[in-house]
C-alpha cells in the first residue's frame, strides 16, 4: 500500500509538471509584436490569404511553427515564415501558442 501511495504522488507530480510546461500567454503577447505585421495585432489577419491566429489551437500553432523550422511546410510564404520561426526558441513558440490560443 505504501508503494502505491508513493507511486501515486510521483505520478501526480509528473502530470502537474507537464501542465506547467505549457506556454506563458503574457510572454507570448510581448513576443507577438513581430507576428502582428502579417497576422494582425489581435490575431486577425488584415491581408487576404494570411491565416488568423486568434483562438487557434495551441498544439496546432506549435506544430505549425516547428514545421516551418524543419522545412516540412513549403510553398507560398513558407520562406518568410521559416525565417521568422528560426528566430524562436521552444519557449518562445510555446508562449506564442499560449497567447494566440487564449484570444477569444
């Protein structure tokens, strides 16, 4: 029984640690200024053909930015996005994703 309780505490700690690994929306907002040129100050793109980021799924934004970094997304303006994505750390990406996902 004692081993079960210890395992449960460790398991809950690991799950909590994963939840804490989510991005910081406030830090993402500060970092989003460069994104606003194409995707709008509020995450709504003013340029036709550019995607809206406001309210977008956090995991989708993260995987999209990483796909630009690794050249998995090509065509269109992918060269522009790759240049922008390459300047972002994993923490920056998580923060931006949290920020745009938080906009409703």
